[in-house]
């Protein structure tokens, strides 16, 4: 087995290690008709109900349990959700954590990180700035870095979302997944390994995977938009890219307005509160950027509820 291999077997072996520390998040069955889109089943995987509010908690625990944090503890750079997840996992396991976030991190995410007892540093304008600061701290302190998406254990942890979803809904044709750095979609795609269509969804203002697939390798892309605190690193990970290239069927882009509308519609129809990054996958369907086939069985991952607003500006 190669050290960097992200496979079904390794994801399956990771899941029992995480199980005592993570929630088995629910799936809500709905239909296209609920959203005025015709007929056909929809299944929403509500991963925002995970500890710390997102799927990131799986990858955080995978790192802390499968690696060996030094006395200096762990360090993470994050737009917010990864930082909250690492802070939560470190708190549960009694490990010191230092978290770097950019100024665009939402107040809700900053509050979560502080509530979990981590040492929080706000620095720079974007995730890349926080990452650079965290790397400097690693060199200075000897703390163990936990990368938000480009780390083997992170990918294995996120892949357990796919394992869990397949146990809950065995017959899916397609799964829509929001993309930032790509850790979630790569982990899920590695689990399904082409057995269903995994579709990535990115904001038009942060097309990291779209740009990488067009270039044939990870490249810098724009990093803005309404979901910049969760879906806007400068580029996808080096470990992420070959998995996505092999197992992600396609990537679609959605506008900020479509994301806002998806947030509102998720609340109106399902009473689900999702932050912008958590609503991006739903936006692809509701805006018509992804058009389902007849009788297609669609799953949508909703992850990320670290937001302070529920009125969505209306």
C-alpha cells in the first residue's frame, strides 16, 4: 500500500477509528417537486449537523488519532470551518491547538474556535495568508500542521462521508458536492471510485478545481465571492487533483446570487440553515447549472452551518 494512497480500503479502515468521536449525520429524503423542478428523488446529507458544524471534523480527528501530535500541539490554517473542527477535536483529545484564520472568516466561525479553547490568530485577507502564517509558526514551534485539504489523513477522514452516505442511501446515481480546496470531493470520489457520478460545484468567483482540470494540474485561481471563507483557497491540493481528475465526472460553476437563493430555498423548503459554502451544491440544481436526467437519483451534500443569519437578507 502506497503511503499517499486514498482508497476505499483505507477509508473503511479509518472510519472505525473516528466513530467514537463523530456523528452519523442524517439524510433527509425530498423530491425535485418540493423545489418546483419536476419529479424525481432527492436526498440531502446533512453534514452540517456534524460536531463543529461541518464535515471538517472527520478530517481533524483522523489527523489527531492517526498521527502523533508533539508537546507543542497542532496548528491549522483555515477560512473558519477547518479551524473550528481542529479546535474541537484538539479540545476533546486534550491537545493544544493554534488556529490561523484570515480576516474574511465569519464571526460565527471565529466564535466557535474561541469557544473550543484554541489559540486564535486572525491574519491576512485570504486563506493563503493564514496558511503562510501557520507554516511560519510550525517552523518556529515544532507544532504538527493539520492541512485543511491536502493531507492524507484529512482526505481519509472526509472520505468517511461517502462511506456513511452509501450505507444510508444505497441507490444514488449522482452526488453534488461543493468544492473549495477539494478535500471533501476527493475523499468522497475515492470512496465511490466511479460507481456513481460525483459532480463538483464551485462559485464562479473561486473556480479552483475548474481551473486545475483545464490546465491539467493545480494552478492559482481567483479566490473571492460570497463563500470565500469556505470555498476559496488559491488552488486545489496536489493530493486532491489526481483523485478528482480520475473520479469526478464534472464541475459546474454557480453565481453568488444562486448561492444566496439556495440558502433561502433550503430554509423555506427544509428548514435547513446553511452557510454559503454549504449551500453551493444545492445552488447548482436550483439554478439549472446542473440539469438532472429523467429518473435520476440525486444526492446533495449540505455541510457548513456556521452562520449567524437566517433571514438571508429578505
